[in-house]
């Protein structure tokens, strides 16, 4: 596994992370350069003969056909899907309608999208009303990904909205009304406010996208303090992260740190896996799916099934 994971990730790390927002020309050029780097940095990984079944908790559905193919080859029985740079809430809903047993659609009004950012800047309740209307259709099984506090990358302007501000609290009010989980991207710089938000909405399940890229100690502290918080591991199982080498929970590009394994094994009902697939590069997305397989293989059978499928399916009522 390590023979192809590390070359692909080293190529990825030489460039900034791909944005999920609608992007200007320089960002598109950056993505194209990254795709070339990945394609020449190592062979596309081969799926195992008997992949571990899992539910992908984090996919930006830019290409439904590509996502379905990846899922079929890499053992993902279902996937939580939301928009990326080349898709929308409407296209996500249509894909879920066409593939009801495969896609679990979430609705998003995340501020990295150019159309939504001005409404966030002025705390516009009209945008919250749009989200409420989307959830009222019954199509969407959750809200997210909402990048309230997200560090910048190429083509992705930093977002830094307080988790206690009217937009995020309004989103959780809508989640409470419709009894659905919310996936929040909140970096560690806003972790204190995230904790206060979780106390204010104890009945709303919050999926912490990438676990806020927190180190082990803070992950344990937040999970112990907040029973409605769920730690989502997309991008944390990659051998190398393009933004910072300490974001991965792997000690050598392959093996999970024993302390992280101990935490996951102790609290499997609070962890879930995802790929953060975006369908811009077949090699990059294959690496993401392969990294989930590599991580799950290191768990005990009981913890593995819970983290792979049980936690997420319990949150969306499947």
C-alpha cells in the first residue's frame, strides 16, 4: 500500500489544497498542475480484492459517475454527498434521486461559495430561510459541509465566522427543527466557541469535519466534554496532507499512531470515516479511498464496523 500512497501524497503536498468553492482561473491552473503532479508521482492504487465495507461521510459530488465508480471499486456502500466547486444543492438532490440507495444528500449554504458569502457577511436571515426550505422538502438528510472557520488555500479565501454568530446558530436551529445532523468545518482557532455551541444545542448532532485537524489531546478533550460531537476523519488518514504534515494521524505514512488507535477503539461510536473526494483527479481520489481502507484495516473487528458504517448510519437514521 505504501508504495503508491506516499508518492501520490508527496505530489499533492507540493501544491495547495483544492478549493471546493467556485474558483478563479489561477485556482483552476493550480488544480490542473496538481493533477499532472499526481498522475506522474505514482501509479493509481489498486483496490483490494476484498475491501472493507464503509460509508463515505464526506464527498463533494462534482461527478456522480466517478463517485459511484470509486465507491464500487473501493467498498463504499453509501456516501454522504454535498456540493463542490462544480455542483450545487440541486444537482446533489438530483443525483440522490437517481441513486437513492447510494447517495445520502446534505444541503449546504457554506460561505466559501461566492453566491453565499455576502449573506454571511451581513448575517442575512434570507439565506437561512433558503436552507430551511431545502430541508423542508425531506430530500436532504443533513446539513453541510459548513465551513464556518476554514484556513485559506489556493482559490479558497479564508472563512472565519464565529460558531456563536447568528448564521451558525441559525443553521443549528434549522437542524434542530428538522432533526438532522450538521457537518461543521471549524478550525482549532475557534474551538472554544465550538464547545459553547455544542453546549447550547445538546440535542443537535454535530459532525466535526476533519476533526478540526486537532491533535490527539484536544480530540479526546472535546469528545469527552461534548456527547453530541462526532469526529470525522476525512483527510486525516492520508499519508501526507497538502496543507500541514501534522494533520495526518499516521506516524509513517501507513501505520496509525498507537495513541490514536486507542482513542478510536475506546470511542468507536464517536468516529466516522470519509474520503473528501472531489473528482478532479482519479489518482488523488483513489489515494483517498485507499487511505480509508488502510485505516480501517488497523482497527479491531467490532470498532471497525462501527467506525466504518455504524456511527454515520445512526446519525442519518439509516
